[in-house]
C-alpha cells in the first residue's frame, strides 16, 4: 500500500516539474518548437487546457499554469495526508 502511494506522489512531483520546465521554455525563442519542447507540450497541454479555458490571461501574462501547478501540489499534499490517515488507523 505504501509503495502505491509513493509511486503516485512521485508521479505528481515529476509532472509538476514537467509543467515548470514547459513554462520556462516559453522564455526562450524557438524552444517549444524543438523536439524536447514538443514532447513536453504533448504531456503538459492536456492538463493546462482546462485551466486556460477558465482563467483568462492578465495582459501578456498567463497565470493558468501557476494555478495548475498549485492544484497538483494540493493533490500531492492531499495524497500524502490520506496515506498518513490510513497508516495511523
């Protein structure tokens, strides 16, 4: 049981880093058009798209990825707390 929770927690952390790297690629011209950028786009865009539909950009700044990362972090925290609740029973 602990192994399953650890795998899920690790997957959420890795996905958070994928989103962060994908966001940082937007600061470098042409980086998202590289093969690495396209792979990250295929991984990140399906998760970011619903947030972009709900949260409009503020001028030139898109804050939806920040909200998406926060949601992932809250999910990871909730998963960790759920694990501790189950273990202490």
